[in-house]
C-alpha cells in the first residue's frame, strides 16, 4: 500500500501559480513596463507607438484610402437624402397630388430611387476597395511581425515564450482582422452620419435642434466613460488571452513530460486559473457594453419623445411643417442608431487597439546583438578561422557573471575541446562565438575582426553551431541538409551525407532523400536527426564549427560512425567541441578545462592525461564508466 502524500493548500498554490503565469504573460522588461503600468504616461506611450505603426501601415495606401473616403462620403450623402426627400414628398408633393398633378411626387420618388442606387453602388465599391486595403495591411503586418521575430536575438527568444509569439501572430492579428473586415467602415460611416445629421438638424429647425442638444451632456458623459473604461478592460483581455495561449502551447510542447509525470490534472488546474482570468476580463468588457448600448438607446428614445411632443405643438401652431417634423424624427432616429452601432463596434475597435499596442511593442524591440552600421568584411584566402577572446566578461544576469576577464586564442584549423563541470561556462563560450549574445566586457574576434563589426550574413556563413537538439523542419531530408546552403545541388547534398556517414540510412528511407521528416524530425531517431544536422553543417562549410554536446544523443555504433566522420569534417577547420563523452575530446588538438568561468588547464589531451590534474581525473572517471 502506498502512503498518502499530503497535498499543499490548493487555493494558495493556485494563487501562486496564477501569479507566476501572469508574469510569463507579461514577459520582457520592455513590454512589462507598458503592460503592467496603468499610469497616464504609460498609456500615452502605448497609444503613441501604436499610432506610429498604424500611420506606417497606411502610408503605402494613401491614394486608395482617399478614394475609399470619397466613396464613403458619396454613400453617406445618398443615405442622408432619404429623410429630406420624405419631407419634400409630404410638404410639396401632396398638395399638387390632390389637384391631380402627380409630377412632383414622381420626381421625388425618382430622386429617392436614384439616391438608393447611388448608395448601393458606393457601398459596393467601398467594400471591395476596403477589403483589398485591409488584407494588404494585414499581410504587411504579418510579414513585419514574423520577420522581426526572426531577426531578434536569441536572448530575446530565451525570455519571450513561444506561446506569446503565437498569441501575437494569431489572436492579436485576428482582432485587427475582425475590425478591418467587418467594423472599420461601419465606424467611419457612423461617425460621418452623426456629424452630417447634426448639421442637417440645425438647418431643418433650430428650436427643435436646440431641444435635441439637451441630450448631448449625458450622451457625451456616457461615451467618455465607456471609452475610458473599455480601453483598460480590453488591454486586460489581450493580456489574459495571451496567457491562455502561453499555457496551452507550453503544455503541448512538453506533452511527453506532462504525461510521463502524470501532470495532466495539475496542468488542467493551472489552465482553469488562467482561463477563468480570461473569462473574468471578457465579462468585465461585455458589462461595459451592456451598460453603454442600452444607455444610448434610452437617451435616444427619450429625446425622440420630447422632440415629437414639442414638434407636434409647433406644427399645430403653424411654426413648422409636418414634413419637416417627419424628416426631423427620421434624422434623429438615424442619429442615435449609429451611436448604438458605435457601441457594438467599439468592442472590435478597443480589442484591435489593444492588439495593435502589443504588436507595436514587439516591433519596438531591438536586437541585443544589432547589425553594425558599417560592416567590416572578413579577410579572404587560406588560414581563415582564427578565434580570439580578449578580456571577455559575461553573465546572463548582471548579478551573476559567468565569465570574468577570459583570454583565449584558437589558431586557424585547430580543434579545441572544452570540458568541465556543468555551469563552468563552456556553452556560454559557444554562444558568444556564435554571437547569440555580446560580451558584457571585452570582445570576441574572428580573423582579427570584432564579431560586432561583422555583417550577420558573413558571421553565419563563417560560424556554424551544432547542438544536441538540432531542429529539423517540416520538409524532406534533402531540404533539411540543404538548410545552410539552399543553392546546393543534389550531388552536393549526397556528398555531404556520405562524408558524414548518413547516406546509408537515408537511402533506406521510403523515399530516400525525398522522405518527409515530419514535424521536428519526428520520423527519424535521435541519432539519425543528429547525423542530418552534421551533414547540414558539413555542407555549409563554415570556417569555424562549434559542436555543443553534439554527440551526446547518439548510441555507441552511431557515435563511432560520427567519430570516423569528424576527422573529415574538422580537417583544416577551426572547431570548438563541447562534450562530456571524452571519446570526442580525444580527437582534439587541444583541451581547455573550465571551472567557474576560468581556464584552469590548457594543453593536448595526451599530455593532460599524464599530469594528474582536472582533465586526468575526468578521463579516469570516464574510463571507469565504460567498464
């Protein structure tokens, strides 16, 4: 019988979990300061950067936007003609009709039909044009966000969760698309209607318009309250839905661990917390609409009732005509109807505004390893690949340095193995050489050129990193090998695979080199994926090759195959090899033993084994593990 394990306080644990996940949703400091800060200054910054982004997106479409505005004006003008024609029909066509003259009534009816046709044509043309503009803007925005994510530094992606990236490219863009596809024209048309009707009411009957003005103070107060409250409510909604997506994506990415450790129920509990946060924030937003929309309707109905009473008295006194009163009431109804539509579309507007602020925040992120303004070319010719670390200091946090004043020179063509305990700084050296990060102090040079002065394309062509978990993309085996050299022909791909020892297993696949590897290479074993990664690196032909635990996932027969191929891969090439399996280290020209960010031993592996130092101890422990 298994003893029962006492459970922690579930309410306290769920609250703590929710707080941690809310922190995940906010993410990087640049966005944290604006997402969490509700001060007027922070809100102003959010709106300012989103307006700049919106202007930038609209700039290429200025001429078509001008035509769209003209079509909206034509549609609005035709729509505004209806009540006025009703007034003419009542006041000027009914009298002649009693005398047998139908011409004025026919003229008014014809004008009504023409106005309806103009409204239809303008509306149809506007919808066609606006849909093209909207889809072009969304296409541009998707490209910008996706391309910007790709260009941002590895340091950004290490702190910005993949779920939040998915949220930016899906739910946030969907909110903007919803506004562009179904709301923005109604918003603009409603605004035009309100302005034009207000002017017409003043022109038709000034005393009746003065009575109507009594509705404006409560109307303005209610609208300002809704705008102010809904802005913060929809910003919270965007943050809450991002949190739901973050947890969903992270759980599915780690589904093996979730099921292996029976975390399904606990993850469901966490999801229930963040999902409930989303429900609560959405409910608050809809409560605002539930107050605003009926409030507008009540104000509109009361105003119509007051105008009907006062206007009827004016008709009885002969101060105005029946047609004028009818037109006034029709215009008044059209005045309040758009206000109600505005409340409905304000949902989409505020949601899209909050989403645009988030996207603008992402696009404002600058790479922590920026491209140089004036790139320096690498020297050409033989002997390329000399690596130099000069007084390099670095830490992932300012209060926890990993490297302090490290000096190292690796001559061109030398294979250097980095060994030492976990956390000694081996992978940090590799990341600095690949320029995933820049050193806090000092500099890293390749062939005498500071990495910060190299164009990113030149650096990526010269330095290639192969890790334990090399990612394979959806596509064929050949496409994945060709990843670093898209222009390589089939012969070059096969030559790389043969050299690395991957040709036999690839040829045995159902479609050979044209076999689809499926998502993340799931159709291949871990060892096969690693062989494909080696072939990819060999085909790229870099001056410097970094192997970061690149053989740790291989079984013994596959490792022997790779070890045999490493001699060919590393020949005449500078290489940094990080490995705990010392079978890989034995092929190195030189071994560096790191501890606490310092090089404590440096020399050929054969000599270090005999000195009785750190490397000798590691080598002895490795030999013992093989027995």
